[in-house]
C-alpha cells in the first residue's frame, strides 16, 4: 500500500474554487482503480491550506492515476489556484500499533 499526502496552499480567492473542484471530482478519484481511500484535510491554523490523503493498492496504481485524463483535468485546474509550491509525499506503512 502507498499513502499519498499532497499539501496545498491556496490564494484566498482560490479556496472556494478548489473546494468546488474537489467536490465535483472526489467520487471519480476515490473510484479510480487502485484507490482505496481519499480524504481532504484542512490545516488547523491556516484557512488557505489543505491536504489530500489517499491510499493506493501499490505505486503503479498511483502512477496510473497521475498519468490519467482525470488527474490531468483536475490538476490542470487546481494548480492555477496555488499561492505556494505544493508538497507531495508517497509513504508506506512501517509500524502500526
């Protein structure tokens, strides 16, 4: 399993548009082959900062999504709304208690 975290900081005007884009596409992303979990998180201290947390069956599933038409459509719109460079991490479970 691969866990993907993408932290995004938006312009003030971009937040509402991002939330509309996420709402319109969340089911398609969650149902993309290999995605087993999708969550949108909001920063506790910064109203313009959000993060997506997604779980993928494997790295190839994530890569297939990143090369998909769906990703291109969504990311193409979302990336124009950023006020800072995004941070993205791919992680694997290591120790779980």
